[in-house]
């Protein structure tokens, strides 16, 4: 994906990390990150940066009217449903202690049904070293199905998770934010700023950034999806995350980016709610599969997110972590044929926890 800015350049993410990607069910602390191009998406969530938001609006002219910007962003889920299906690319990057780890996914989604199919790939080197196959995931209302999950699940069997029972509502558990949930989060958008017109793969898009109130997003979502978003609202302590949204001329999201923040891994034992991605992701978090980030990057990310992370971190736990989750949508109009796993294909036994 190539993003070219006409008013501001740079891809800056909004959002924060929760946990199951690398270290098990995490003590989650939601926080909003800085907006694209250094914009104050996160600062606004903590009562700072309002003057910068106003400056962006004034520079953009009528298109930056706050009411119009807010309406455009909140309308995105409906525009996506009308689009039918689309191809999807996802990436989820964790930053902790100077180490970066990126998990990527690719697939299709039928937003009218709704149901999606994604293949999640572990980083090269880590996957090869662990011998782990790509993880196949099927998203459906209230449920996440995963195949090749590992951790004692027989080959060819699926694991079914109730997304309403996950601490993060499956915003991060699977190693990819559910594309439908990523759009429905925008129903809880607040203080949205228009950042100008840009291009993505040659298409003109309007770039917005701001913050999402998770409780409001849950209330605005269709009833079938409220339980998962309500769980996320409870799981992230601040209740807000920052976002960047790039909408095309029909109001459809082309790119959605969130930054999630967390305090660190929870103690071993999670009350039976161990996220299913953990086994594969834990295998990926190794020197052979991770790249070193600049030493200042994690500190800068956490500092820009506000004061909540360090204060919420229990003593003795590792440094705060940040996850940037990105969903890209393209080739709209598809009608993918996605079948849910049959009951006989779903593993009903005990799933081993990677925490030992």
C-alpha cells in the first residue's frame, strides 16, 4: 500500500496494544496514540492537543468541519456493508523493549453476511524455526474459528472462541483485528479531525484521525456484535483508542489503523481465557524472528500515548508494550464463498496453554 499525502505526509498510527500476540493474556491498558504526521489523536483523548486539532481544521477549510468529519467517519461501517465483499490485508506490529514483531494476514470478507476468511502468517524465521504452519481464521458474529492453532489441537481441527468472552473482544487476540470490528469501532469516534486528501494505490481518499470511545462503539454496533465490543470496552482501562481512517469517495474505509497500549503480560494462569493466538505468537517471539527497533522508539510511543500505561503497570512486570493494528481493504464488490466449520470439525478437547 502506498499512501501519498497532499496536505501532510507520513504514516503515523493511532491506537495501542492489548494482548495475546506474544505473551499471553495481558494486563491491558487502552491509550490513544499520536495521529498521522504527528497529529495529536492521542493527546486529544487525554485533554491535550485541542489547539493542534483546531489548526488542522482551519488549514483544511470547509472539508474539515467537525460535524462533517465526525459524520463521515461514523458512516463508514454502513458504507462498508453496502459494498458487499472485499479483499483484506492486515498487519499487527508489537513493540516492546526495543523489539518489533509483525504478524501479517491476507484474505477476503463478506460484510453483508457478515463472515470473513483470513490466513495469518508468522514472521519469517520464527515460523520456520518453530515449524508452524499459517493459521487459518474465520470471523463470524460472536465467534472466531482458528485452524492450525497449535498448542495441542489436532491437525485439521478448528478451535472456536466466543469473542464476547475475550478480554479484548478479539481486537488483537487472533493476530489480526477483525476487519468488521475495525470498521464498527468508528461508530464510537469522537473529536475527529480531517487531515487532508491523500492517495492510496492511486485512489483519492480523505484522511481522518481521532479517538474512539469503546463503550460508545459497542452501543452503536449492531446487536450481533455488541458483546465483543463491550468486552473490549471493559478490557482496556482508559476506554479509548486512537485511530487513522482513510475513506474513499463512497465513504468506504480503505485503510484503518489503531494503536493499542498495555501494561505487560499477566501472571501465569488466566482463568481459562487464554487467547488462541498465543501459542503461535509465543513461538514467533524469539531472536531469530524479531528485529531490533531503535532504542528510543518504544519509549517515544508510550510517552506519546499519555500517562496511563506506566501508572497502570504492576510492579515487576516488563515494560509497556504497544501494538499497531492495520486493516487494508480493496477490490470491493466481491461475493466470497466462505463456509463456517462444521460441528464435527471443531475440537472440543482441552487446549494446552503456552504459559508454562
